[in-house]
């Protein structure tokens, strides 16, 4: 499985701006702006046409200087405003969950000791480094949210009263969280809701319908196109059941914009087809079937300038790279770029998260040897 994530990444990638269309197509639905993007990027005057990525540092966990840290199966990486890097060990396989490195890749300290006491963790489901450089963690097993400063000192610990998943603390004191149905009266699905500081439900942002996965019904493949990210004052939500559409909310849950795009369907790849067939053979009661095409998108990240990078399933320039659509802060499709794969590639596969901060692109990947490494690139727009 690890080899699935071994990636080859070019040092220089080029955005294409091949269209001559400059007028932005928009409509309004219920008073909400919908940006209509097509197969080709818009050609905006004065906008950048090239993105140059230069390899800055590599934290190769196979090297002797890192091999004794106890970091065995990292899941994602984040960074603070000073460029310090935090590699997260999501699973309960080592003594600590968070490993801090400086901006040059020098190991500094371990944070988040495994345990059940104050300031200790049983698992890390989400981690967010906020604008004050606080490390905000949701412990999914311990059902609590912990805030640490950048040095790893505990600021506060908040217990969660409900069974929630993927809790993300927001800058306004509220929380974004996902849950499953409370009872049989609700549609079987994944509910993405806003909660107040006492974890009282405020507003629903999205529901991903999973009713096809109930017993007795055929289940589609192994891909669930459902993804969200919080950055600054905005919440981005993508639900592939609506097609290629990313919705942008403020922290109060107000829908600000819909980013909609045409796309070319990508056939279900052979490696996923074989994997689904193996699952079907091993679980005849699962009632799975192989879907014809991949979902419209995989996952996404947002950079410092508010640009949205959406990973599609179109193959990129090199092996194990995929085309990313790039949207400007106004939701306008302005270019494409080939990046190494990451993201949620299916129920049976591990997920990796890409991050952009401080003008750098951070990517966790697995080498051919099976060892993980974090590669950091400088993002230079021209």
C-alpha cells in the first residue's frame, strides 16, 4: 500500500493559460454567487502565468539522523508562521504524536505524549496551526480538543460531549465537525455541522448521502468524494455528489460562493478496479460494484494568497502526478499544474494531506523503500 504513495515530483511546473476567454461567467442562486468555470482557464490580465517550485528541504525519515525519533507512520504535516514544521503521527504506534522541526528540517522536539492524562493524547484526528501559532488538536479517541502553544505547552483542554468526528476549532470560538446520523429518522450519511463553544449544533453546512451503503443495496466502488478544509476566515467544502463544485462559507456558516467547473470524466483506474474486485471477493455480502468513472475531484488545499488548488484524477506530466486546477481568490479558474498525488484515494487507502503556508508547499510522501519523507518546495509565481 505504501508504494501506492511513492511519488515523483518535478522541480519546475508550468501553469497553462490556453484560453482567450476573459469575461467571467457567473450566475446567482438564492442570492449566492456561482462562478461558472469551463474546461479551459480564463485569461485574466495581469495575472501570473507560471508557478515555479524549487525543492527547499527534505526530511527523509530513513536517514540516520531521523530514524531514532520514533516517528513510524506519519499521516500529515502542517507549519506555523515561522516556518516550523509539525509532522503528525496519527496512529497509536509511537510514544508521541507530533514532531516539530525548524524551517531547515532540524528536529526540535516531540509534542503530544501518548496517554489519557491532561495534555496527553490517544489519537490525532485533526490538527490546525492557527494564525496565533497555536497547535489545535482533536483527539478522536479521547474525545477532546487540546490547544498547545508552538513550544508544545498546553494552553487548554476542552471535552466533547457528543460523538463527533474530525472536529476543527474555528477562529471565532465555534467548531466545525462531522457526525453520522443520531437515529433512524435521519438519512444515513455524513453530516458536516457548525457547533458553538459548548458543542450545541448551530447550523448544517452539508450532508453526504450514504444511503446506498446500507445493507441490501449495491455500494459504489471504494471512493467517497467528500472533502473540506478550513483556512483563515473561510471554510471550503467539496461534495462530489453535486459534481465539480466547491462551496465557500464564512465561519458563521454563511454561504459566500459556489465554485463550479466543467470537467472531463476519468475512467476508473485498473488498480482501483482490481482492489474493488478483491474487496468484493473477500466480502461477498458487501454488495459492491465497480463504478465507471472517478469522481470529479479528489481533494484540495489553499495557499497563502487564497488560491484554491483542486486535485483531479487526470494524470500529470510524470508518473504518479495528477493535474490540479488552480482558482484565484475569487473562484475563477486560472490555470493547471501537475503535482504528486496525495489526498483521499479511497476507503481502503491511507489519506495524506498537502499544505501550503509561508510561500512553501509541504507534501508528505512515501519512498520506494516504504519510508516516509516530507518534501518542502518554495512557490514562486512569475
